[in-house]
């Protein structure tokens, strides 16, 4: 079991470019969550997805950010027209999503996005 | 909305000694879970210990234990017999048992272990 796989591990983009971050959940997990960690801060929730559905995007900025989790393939977090303030580590986590009996999930190692 | 506070940005402990990291949280819910995660320089988020709010007994995992005070909304982590490998950022996290499944993290405490 390879765990939650995120790629790339490091991503450098110039201001105005697009960033695409990928997350492959653990085998058997159908729920994916994205978090952002600004330097010297804790993780902040962005979006929660199940296959082909966005369940909760309350933490997602309204503009330039989008996420998807297609029927086939990894979950993608897309940031359009990146700005310096988007520089952060982006973490993905996955779970089986089984209600109150499942209270933890598995994190990937994150993608560090640097906007220059 | 729930909030998690960690009042100690940095802590240090001598190898083999004991250290306690503080965490307080604010919620109006009665049913929830609390966690401590460790983040070493590799950035990997590693679950250290977890506690269900309805359980009065404090959770323990080998050298790690918590002091859960529900009325005070306090959830501290005690690390006994500290090892060099314990050096990392430690995050306290809250998760509702009923509404959504996302975590609310505190700002973290950086723990240094001195040889």
C-alpha cells in the first residue's frame, strides 16, 4: 500500500502561470481532502471531495482555485494565475469516510508551491 | 466555528526528559475528536495520538499520553523519555463527530530535543 501520493513534491511557478497539484488517495479510499499550510502556520482546510463530487469547499478561495476528483485518476487542485501569496505547502489526505467510526485519515507528504 | 490554540510556539527538552505541549480549543459541540500530529522536516503529517471526547480516560500510546480536560477544553500532550527523533512541529487538531469531516488545526509548537 503506497499511501497517499502527491506530486510533484516541489513546484515552482512564475506569477500568472497555472499550478496543478495531484493527489492519488490510498487504495480503497474514496474521500479526498485538501489543506494549505502557509509558512510557520498550521494546516487550513480547503476542500473535501468524493469521486466526481465536491462535498465541502468552504475553505477554498472563491477565485482562481478549483478542485476535482474524477471517476478515474487522481484528484487535482488547480490554481490559476498564481500570485506570491499562493506560495505554501499543499497537503492532500484521504479516508474511507465512514462516519463517526473513522476519525483519522492519512496525509500525503505535500506539494511545496513556490511562486517567483 | 471551532478554533484551536497552541500557546507555545517553541519548546525544548533534554533527551530522556519529559515535556508537555499545551493545546486549548473552543467549540459548542459535545461530540468530537482531538488529535496530535507530528510534522518532521520531511513534511509528512504523522498521527501521534487521538482522543474521543466522550471518553474520560486519557489516551496513551507508548511514550505519548494526553491530559484531556473536557470542561476546560484543554488537550495537552506529554512526551516521556524524549528522543532525538521526537524533534518536530506538533499540531493539535479538532474534528467534529457530527458536522463535516475536516480538521481544524492549531498553529503548531516546534519541539527541539537537546542531546
